[in-house]
C-alpha cells in the first residue's frame, strides 16, 4: 500500500506540473494573440482596401450554367463539412461570376481573412465534373497580407472525404482574372512534378528532341 500511495503521489505531482505548464503556455499564447490582433488592427486601419482583397478568392474552371447561388452554396457546404468554418452562419458572403471572356471564372467574398485562407484548401475540388482552381486574386500581396491574418489554410481542416485533384497547383491568376496557361503548341508536351534540379537536357523524347517542362 505504501508503494501504491507513493505512485499516486508522484502522479499527482506530475499532473500538477503539467497543469502549471499548460497555464503558462495559455498565457503566452494569449499574449501572442493580443500582439497579432494589434498588428492586424493597425494594418487594417492603414489600408482598409487591403482587408477587402485579403478576404477575396479567385475560382477558375467554373462550369457553364453555374449561378452565383450555386457556387455560394457549394463553398459554404465545404466550409461547414471540413471544419474550415470559424463560426456558425455563412462563410461566403458574395459571389461574382464573369462570363464574357473565355471560360467562366468567379470571385468569392469571404466573411473573414482566416476563412478565406482556409478555403484555399479546396483548390482542385471537383464541381459538376470540373476541377475548380481556388487561389488568391492577382492583386493580393503576401507581404502585407500576412499582417491581416493567416495566409495558408488551417492544417486541421479535414478534406479527406472530398474529391480534390492534387495536381491543380496554387498559382495566382492574371490581372484579367484568368489563371495563367501554358503556351498552346501541339508539338509540345507539358510535364509537371519533375525534380527541382532537372534542366531541359534531362528531359527528352525518344528522337532526342527536347520537351518543354
């Protein structure tokens, strides 16, 4: 019994130390959050337009016939089921689809900067047989965007049950809203996923001609 009592006492002491460590870490986290909030408030006050841009997302590859309501409902459902939503209610406040130049593309206005960053996790999501490209608009600049909130999705977002095409990339669209495209040349083949150290001479076809990569 003496041995058991001693073990119980040791466990209680260990738990007490852990509680003290947790309290200390919680206080440090709160301090850092307060500091981050002050930076964000100052950045928003200096450039209110920057906050609007940081809450905006570009969506390319929108299928013909899709309405703004369709896209809003789809992304709001994604935010809810994946845990990307911060609070109850609507994460996507507004959607605008452009159809006059080439394939339709859209811009989503999110409720917050953090939810906009979380929605980047849906880049490559399948929608009505099409792969959607989700990225920041071309006018977004990470240098000041980082002062307004997270610039990447929360790593705890669960996309395991979603149909996402991993090869869609994370490029930024061009100024006209369209995603950048590779040169259209029937005699060239685009290859992705090559080692970073490779150069043109590392890639060739059976006839010895270079392949653009």
